C-alpha cells in the first residue's frame, strides 16, 4: 500500500476523530527519539474505534498514549505513523457508590478520579508515581502500583470489567455489568499489564475502597540490608495489618504505614515499634513528618538514572540486594533501592557508565533462578534499551502471549514490540 502523505493522513484522521482533534506532531510528541507523523485525540469510544479501524486498514504503525508518563517504559519504539491518544476521554462514566464500584474512561488521571470519588468517602487504592497525571488506561496497561500494593493489591486485583477497541475497530466489553468474552479469555486481566499491544483500553470498571480516616507511619532506620529481613518477617508474621512496608535506601530504612480509624492506626504503629525493638530504630512520626517522608520516598522514581524492576521471592530479596550492593560497588555504579519489601518487588536505580549498567543487569538476570525472579528495565535511556533486552527472559508464557498477540493484532501495527517479551 502506498504511504499516505502526512497532510492526507491528518485529513483522513480528522474525519474519524469526531469532535476530537487531529494534528501534526511536534517535538513534545517525540518518543524514544521517534517523532510521530500525526497525533489524534478522539473524545468518544466510537470515534477512537473508527480511527483505529481506519489506521489498521491503512497499515499505519499506531502508538497508544494517555498523559505519556510511561512512554519511556518497555522496549524502545520503532516507527510511529499515528499517536492515538485517550487523553480527552477522561470521565467517570458511572459511580455506583452503594456497591463500591466505578467505571472510568482510560484518559482520566488517577488523582482527579480520586478527588471525585472522595465525595463519597471512596478511592482507587493505588499510589503509583506521578498519580496527578498518570491515567487510568496507562496504569492498567502497565499494571502499575505503589506502596499500597502491600495491603490493597495491584490494578489487576481491583479490575472487574473492561471496554476495549480491537485493532479492527470492534468494540468489546468484558466483565463488570456487560459481559462479552472473546475466545474464553478474561479480558480485564489479560489487558492489565499488556502495555497496549493487544488493543486500546477505553474504560474499566473497578472495585473501590473506603478512604481510611487516619494513617500512621513508622520509620525504622537500619544499618544494613541484612537487618531488614528479620524485621519484615516479624511484621508479616504478626497480627498487624500494614497497608505498606517499603524499603528505602537513601537513607536505608523501612517505612511502615497503617491506615484505619485513628485509635487503631495509633495502636498498630505502637505495636510495630515494640515488635521491632532493638532490631532497628523504630519511631512513629508526626503527620507533617509523614508527608515529607513519603514525598522523599517517591522522589526515587522521579530522579535521573536507570530503573530496574526486581521481582523475586520475598524471602530471597535481601540476599539479592546484598549481591547488588557489592556488584554495583565493584562496577563503580551508584545504586539506590525503593519498593515493596514485604512482596519482593523493588525498583533498583543505577547510575553510571552505560557498559557497566548493561553488565550489571546481565549478571543480575543470570543470578535470578528460573521462575523465581525477573529484572525488567522499567525506565532507561534509549541507548540502554537498544543495547539489552528490556524484559529479559519471560519464560514459557511467551509462547502463549505470542499466540494471543497474533489473534488480537496479527499485522503487528499496535504498540509493536513494546509489550512483554517484545510483543
């Protein structure tokens, strides 16, 4: 098929975007050094589906975007003919506050959604980085989460329904109130973490959580990674119910949060301090100190450097971090760590010479036993992501994922190569 001139591409896209917009791209639209030929921002599901169907019939390489907080995640982008944005589809379609569920469009920022849900004392219980701008679609597509994952789970645990546009423009709904499954797949879970390589998430339905009346955070200063393991084990084995147990290495400490009614939060925080005792230096911090402590903690994800998402068996996390500490020192790399100490999921930030980063990541992947861990580049330079596979070994599941990709996007036009295993 002949390549459409950019002017014709934009004109044709405008006919299908409805009340949305279609325009030339600009430098702010560049992804991994690649500038899209055009950007389309539909305002309705039907307009987006029609645009997608036309793009597919025209053999256009299409990249899905929201507020673009995660476009540097995953494998580096190839050619982009069309950036198809959900940013103008940002409504809460239905809030069934009596049932603690809500259906929300993909382009809605998490923080804005939670402001509205708060009128009924409810929320989506996630706290990923950049929550003020991270959209529902992007969070679901990457299954992104934050410290609250310890107590509330990830988006995959909260999602109960989804509405998507397939590559051919067909609208599909699954789960929630209206069910139309495809080939027996649980589409809501299948699309969660798919990095947009199977279809476009239009909206999703979630279980909500009540907003807790109070929170208390305990800071536990420690002198080494080795000290962390018995503390986390003691907390996990106790009757306490923390909503977050986070490791932070600048300085090295644990942040343990309790959310409940004020009396219960205070009591659990004091019990945690007593449980830790001499193993660390625990203290309950004031509300002002709590805000500052968590703000400092989240800075780990907004600083410069390469972020490597390490997922492992919780009992093996500390020994791997000890190895990482020694290896980065030997490689002259700077390293900091933050993440879910109780779940074995942390983000390692490394800074230093590119070749040393590549060597470190390769050795780390070799150290992780098959089926017991992974090391994925969550965020890194284009040079790094071209030099080494972003995902590493995906295991036996890659064959199944390729078959699903072939069914949903046989021409490989949608977010090509960005999904798990390079889908």
